C-alpha cells in the first residue's frame, strides 16, 4: 500500500476539521469497517501483492507460491 495513502487516511481520521471527520465517517459506513481496519486490510493486500511480484521476478523454473 502506498505510505502516502495511509498517512492521508490517518490524518483525515484525526483531523479537527468537521468535513474531514464526515468524510471518514462516510467511508467507514460505506465500507463497513473502521479506518484502522481498512488500513490493515490495505496493508495485507500490499504484502500479498509484493510476494506475488517477488515470485514473478524469480526464475521461471520455480513454481509460483501464493499466500
């Protein structure tokens, strides 16, 4: 996951600006999870993506292993 995206979401989540709080609340309601859970899920996807990319760049005679 983009570190910049994680920082932006975290910044909005603790922002004193009412519209930022409303945006995060709407995101959480729409997705059905807290911003912390969303960030954790995005980080998990980023890890899986990196593992798959690492496997793809390895020599082709080895089998692809996905988590």
